[in-house]
């Protein structure tokens, strides 16, 4: 319940709408409670005395009460909708803002599909709890208390008959809520699995079609869909028992009232109008109890969703700026001092172990190594995408943990191994690097990344629409656009994490030549091809998360067996190729 109360604190300006909505429900209930009293007067006084003016007068009063109840009900709907959907929007904003502050470590703890569910389905559950639960939550207790009070005022003996039914209803509600409460959490987890399956299937749709695995994916989807269906059926199988059980008790109470009340009318101790009024109040009380029970079910489900949302909001960002953060990076020098790193504190082995490296400002540094040698892990420590487990990473002579995060990451431009472009035009994507860049600046960055070659052939140039995730350009074109976008940051350190793997060698050589003109920028190039790093000031060979060797192309070719093996395997196309590579 504390999670739900905490989320109510996000109502903000919509708290007023929530209170006004509850107030409208109370006014509506008051008007409806007057109607049975007026109806009893019509029967016992007007009809008994055949007083038509009295009947008409009371009828008009009933009509006015009904009309006012309608108006206040409509006002409630307006205020409740504003409160529910405004509240939901603020919760989604709070979650999204929190996720943007997460480090990679935090994102590793939540599946993407689960975060999507928490920002959509779970928020919708909370909205429905307010939109559908505020009315019965405010109306139910009022109708219950006043209905019981009026019925005792009209005839206490009859009121005792249905009052005995209330404990039975309470026991039924308790049993139902106790059964379904833990099932709602499992239902939302099944929704996570469904979203994960849909997201994965759509993201990999081209691979699915290329391997003709549509039937296999359909079977996997059917499995998670069946899991969600079965979980939903089990959950709501028990939840819906609430309604028939309450109706059974309500109709039983009505029959008993008619039986005892009819005998009292025949005995002359009760008037027909009073019996009618008591029955009306009994129906209102029973309906209020049913509404309260539905609120409990809504609240039970919303508590499960609230807990999942609060888990996101309570997640502490693993990487933050220090209190007295340094706000300027003097140069692009990088130093690894006895650095070791593992992704999880309880991991048995380190991804990186005992790394000692020094990269001077303005140098070009190449990194080679086999798959799984932790090349990407090494460079991700520089902009603090992860924090070291042991040792220190320094940029510009200072520990990266001393810098303001935005300052540090503005000084480090990284083209990740998995290139990401966003829906929109080329211009909109490039301006991620520099929002104020004009067309001349954008084209200059594109020429340096060799992206101008294909952009100039496109009719709309920089205004070309890339489609969702850049589906309208090839892998190599996407890589070049990502490089251009990073260059627009004007960073002190440029990191290329195998970012030219889809580019032909001629274009890569042209791009390397252009990037070499950036004299004051430290360039770190992770590559699979020896030709990509042969001209580097130093080449680092990684093996199983350790630094195996450091040197220039000539020194490593003369002394290091791993580099010799890589060189020989890639240059075996002919002696001429090898000699040409040596000259370079």
C-alpha cells in the first residue's frame, strides 16, 4: 500500500481534479439517497389519500434530485478522467526520466520488454483504478452508512435482516482478495514475456524471413501467448467469483425482506411505502458493498503494478556525478592504472584484469584481439558507461569519477559496435552531435566520414527520411552516418568500436586519411582488420581480458606471435599485398 501512496504523490496539479471528482460523487449520492424517502411519501401519503397535487409535488422533487444526480455524475466523470490520465502521464514521465539516468549496470537488471510493460500496461492498471475506482470508493462508504442509517430510521426490525448479511459478504471478499492478490503479479510477468517475444520477433523479422523460420517463431509466440492466456484465466476465474457471490447474498436478503416485511404489512405494523423505501435502501446498500468489493479487487491489482513501477523509480543510478565535479577536460590523454573489471559483483571471473595502458593526447591507438577479449569493455570504461571494479581510469590526468558525467561524455565521442539511428531525417540524426550545426558544418562532418558519397545521390540530401532505426540505408551507410554524428560533438577522444566493419577497404582508407587531420583528438580504433590499425601510433593486443602486447606495427610484426598470426592470416592473399601493407 505504501507504493500506491507514494505514486499518489505524483498527482501534482491533478490532485485538485481528484478531490473535485470525489466531491461530486458525494453530492450525487446525497441526491440519490433522498429519492427513496420521497417515494415512500408518495405511496404512504399521496396514494393513500389520493392527493394528486402532493404526488406531483413529490414527483417533481424526485425529478430534480435525479437531474442533479445526473449532472454531478457527469462532472465526476470529467474530473476523474482528467485526474486518472494526467496522473498516468506523470508516472510515465517519472519512469522515463529515471531510466534515462540509468547506467548500463542498471539497464542490465531490467529487460527492455519489462520496462515497456511498466510504462504502459502497469500505468494503465493504475489509471483504471482511479477512473473506475474513485466513484465506488467515495460513493460506497457514503451509501453504506447513510443507507443503513435511513433503513433503521424507517424500520429497525427490517434493517436487522440484511445487516446480518454484511459479515457474509466481508468473508467472501476476504477470501477472493487473498486468492487473487499474488496472481496479479504473475499476470504482469506473463505480460513481460509476451512483450519480449513481440519485440524480439519484430526486431529480427528480416532474419526470420531469411532463414524461413516464421513457423518456429509462431510456435514460440503461441507458447508465451498461451502462458498469458492461462494466467489471465486463472486470475480472473477467481476474481469474477466476487460478483455472483454478492448477487446471491443480495437476492437472498431481498427475499427475506419481502417475506418478513410482507407479514408485517399484513399484520398492520408496517406500511407499504415504508417497505418499498427499506427495499430501495437495501438495494443501494448491497450495491455499495458490491462496489466496495470491486474497488478492493482493482486496488489489489493496482498494488502489484504500483510495486513494479516503484521498483524502477527506486532503482539507484549506479553511476552519478560527484558532489564537487570537475567541469572541464583538459586534453584527450587516457591512462589505465591497474584496472580490473567485472560486470556483476558476484561474477567469478573478471572481464578485464590488471590493465596498465597510457595513451597520449592526439595519438591514434589501435586495439586488436579475438572475440570475447574485452575490447569493447575496455573502451566503455573511458566515458564511464561502466565503472571499474579495481584500479583507475584517467582522462586528461584525472580519474574519470571526478568529472561531471555530462562534461566527460561530451569530451568522449564513441561510435558503438551496434550502430543506432533514430526515426527521422539525416539532418535530425546528425544534430544529435551538435544541435546548433548549420548545413555547411553537417556536410563537412559527412565528408570526413565519407557519408557525402551516398547523401549527394539522394534527392533530398540531408532531409532524406531514414525510416525506423535507419532501415532505409545500408549497414555501411549507417556506420558512416554514426561516425559523422560523433564528429559533430568535437570531442577530445574519439572511439571507434569496430565501426567500419561494414565499410569497404577503399572507403575506410579514405575516412582514416580524413580523420588523421584531427591532430588534437585522441583516436582509439577497435578493429578486426590489421589494415585499419597499421598506421596507429601504438597497437594494443588484448587476449582474454589482459594486455598481451603493446607496440607499433613494425615492432609487433617483428616480435609478437599473435600479431604475426593475425597479420599472416589477413595478408596471405599475395606477397604483393603484404609488401604493400608493410610499406604503409
